[in-house]
C-alpha cells in the first residue's frame, strides 16, 4: 500500500516559532503554500500554521502580524504521520483530527508534508470520497 513517504511533498520549509506572522505570510506567498510547519530553535516540530490561522486568529482578532509570532499559534502537540505509515492511516488521522495537511516525521525529523490533495491523487475515487466526507462533516 502507498506510504506517506511516497506521496508527501518532501523538504517542507518551516517557519521558526519566534518568527512573526507577517514573515510567515510572506514565506507562504513566496512558496505558494497555504500552510507551514512551525519549528522551534531545537528544530523540532511545534505545530502547523495555516493561512486560515493567520486570518482568523491574528487579523480577525485584531492582532498585529508583525509582532505576533508563529509559536503563539502553535496549539499543543502537532498531529503528525510517520513516513512509513500507509494511506489508510493517513486518511484515518486526517479524518479523526479534521486536518487537511499532516507533517510527515521520520523518527523525530520532519521530512515532508502530506496534504489532502496528495492523498486524493494516490487513492481510488471511493476512498477519496470517504476522506472528503469525513473532513467536511
């Protein structure tokens, strides 16, 4: 069966926990992505930052994106998937946690990100429909 390592986008670019939300937004724009992993100074994953987080939790809340840091938006332990976990585990994890992107970990090292679109391209249509339904409800 297909593994996370086979379908992920490799070499995920992190935003530092101490970097500003403004810097994160610029990095998302430059990379053409809607989410970035948040990494601490220890290079360990602290969470995921999405474009929606920026809009709702920073701009919508009246916070200054130039002074608010990415680390302030990291909420608890990040939901991840192992590099060798199969597509069924990816779908289960996405559905259970209602997330569309999962950082892929090999040991303690971030090696990529698997997105809902990656899963959709790799799986048969009926399974993709089940995932979309689970994430939408």
